[in-house]
C-alpha cells in the first residue's frame, strides 16, 4: 500500500489517504442523531422535506440502496468529499497555483469540522460542499462571473439550482453572488444581456422541486426555519463570541486561526485580487449571519462550514506563499498540528464508540454515551425476549423524540418490517410520511429514553394510541459501563388514524 501511494501524484496521495482515514472513522463511529433521522429521508423519497431540501435525501437514498447500514449511509459522503477536494484543488490551482491547490486540500482534509460534516457523516453539508466545489471550479474559469453565452448560463444555472437543493444556506450564497455582480459597472452592464436571465430560468427549473414541495405544503419549510429565529425574545451578547470560539476549536485551532487570517485583506503583492475579493464576498454573509443569530437561537456548528469552505483557497495560497524553509513559528505550528491531529481524532473516535475516557471524565461532560451503535443496541434488545418479539411483530414503531426511531431502524434491519413515526412536540418530517389511512388498525411499540439523572421520573406516554401494555426495558453498555436505558410499551390496534402534518 505504501509503495502504491508513493507512485501516485501528491494530490492523489492526499485524496486517497484522506478517504482511507474517513473510511476508518465511518466504520468506528456510531450513528449520530441527525444521521439516524436522515435515514428515513431515503426511505421516503420526495421533492423536498420539512427541514431540508432534497440533497441529503438523495445521499440517504443511495445509502439505503447500498444496504442501509450506517457505513452504507456514509458511503456517498465519503466519495463526494473526495470529489469535492479534487474540484477544490483544481479551482485553487487555477486561481493561485498548483502548490496552493495542494495546501487547500491538506487543510480541508485535516480540519475535524470540515471532514466530519462534509466527508464522513450523512449530513446536508456533504452534497452542498460537492456543489460548492463545482461552483468554485466554474468561477475560477469565468472571472466575470456573469455568463456571456448560453453554455455558461446553463452551467451556472445548473450549479446554482443544485446548490439550492442542498441546504438553505444557498440563499445567502445566491445573494452574495448577486451583490458581487452589482459591484462594478462592467458586471452591471453584463447583467442586462439575455444570458444571465437564461441562467435564472435554468436555476428556477433545477431548483423547482424545492418550490413545488413547499407550495404543496403551505411553505412549511420556510415557516419552520423562520419560526426558529423568532423563538427567543431576548439577545445574548455572549452568544456570538462563544460560538466563534467553538468554531475555532472544532476547525482545530491552528487551522481556525489560518482561516481567520485569510478573512483579512492581503498585501498588494498577493496575486489575483479579484478572486480573493470574490471568495470573501461569498464567505462573509454566512459567517456574519449565523454568528449574529447565535445570540438569539441555537446555531449548529455545521452551519458555518460553507463559509470556511470558501476560504480554503485563500488558506492554500497563504501557505504556498510562505518562504522556504518556513519561519520557525509557522513551522512549529505545522509540526504541532501534524503531531496532534491524528491521535486526537483517533482518541475522539474511540471515546465516542467505546468510552475509553469515561472513567476519568466528570459525569455529564461527554453526552456521546447517549448514541446507540446498531450492534450494541441489537444485542441489548435481544436480551429482552419480550421486547425483541414485540418489535418483530409490530406494524408501527414510535418514539418520544423525532431523532430516535432511526437508531432502532438501524439495529432491527431485517428483523422488523414496521413503519416508524414519532410522538413529540417536534416530530419533524414524520407526520408528512404517514400514509392516508394514518396507520389505523396498526399494532406496535413505543419506546423512550430514561433520564439518567432522574430514573425515578415517570415517562409521559402519548394518549392518542389508547391503552398501553408495558413490555420492559433494555440497558445498553459502553466500555463496560451502563450508558442508555430504553423503556418499551405496546399499543394497538389504533382505533383512529393518526393525524397528518398540521397546517403551519
């Protein structure tokens, strides 16, 4: 293997080594909450979904077709990130040179936040980063940005349409591109030609599944996300700096500092100033918008990933322009990153999967013990024959939280043919996936997590399913210590159909 790697060009070595590392992590890490939920996207193909466009649903559909295990669900992300890195190298090389392209791939391959969200887990960021890389490749070959012929218009419209089908962040990118095109008289004049309007038509056609689904469902996606920004009536001034500090740590401190440096204007000797300005124009709206929102609502760590992605070419160029040998401080930083990243990634993966540090960590510090590996959950379920039999016979399996049914679906696989749903204040997409008969007449099982801090608390089971029959509980272990405990009850047959999605 080592000999084979040495025969590859440097870019090939980076891409293959990164794919192998992410593949090993994909085998070790248990399913995440989002992944367990997105599993059902692939089981319920649609034009769009309540909380995301269709992009991650296509990745999930492919993963389900490959077998539906958690590794199979991650295969599209593993491969698409490799393709995205190749496009990133090509775009960066066009703008700033081949050496800069190699450095941009190295940075993207080493950042825990970027490789996890874009190249490892089943998340909307994975298809988004692939399309953004293709968009950057297109932009590197069309400096004016505004299309000047039908072919350019169709290509740009296609990429922007696909981008819109990946994540709602894309709307900020579209606005940033529009602002860029309005920035000079030359680009404003080019907008008056017919080709940009052809690109707009192509974008509308490609992104039409998003608009059609929302039109059919009373614009549920936009009302759902808009309502989240209005949920709090106060503003926490500490939110933005704490959020950005968290981003610095998740990117890895040396990489995070490098990307922050690239946000600042470079010296006049740096080449291709137009590309630098364009990349900052694309990154800053996302960075500013979600940093400000973090003072008002919960902003997930992955939401800034597209902003950092746009800065990678600048980071590659910054590193490529350093004198050889590197200054002592910069070389020390590089060597520290190379020495710490592999063992820290390995330790984090082993902790999440096996809890190797549980005995020394204070209780409550690491909540990854609530994740449920499919093999461990299957063994725990089999330890209670009554629960195992009820799950195999169930027509419907439900939980008290929308992100939990996927864990059971991954553990049961062929043992159960049941449908899945959720009874909670936030059921996300499950009401949209209920059949017309609303599961009337179905028998099934409902399960819930026990609160480890208050095991004596009584679980509030849903009343709409009728009388319940206690089935028992199962205890999962991690690293030889108790982790998650699940309670199960049986119900049915349902006398009334479960309601469909409420009008937002």
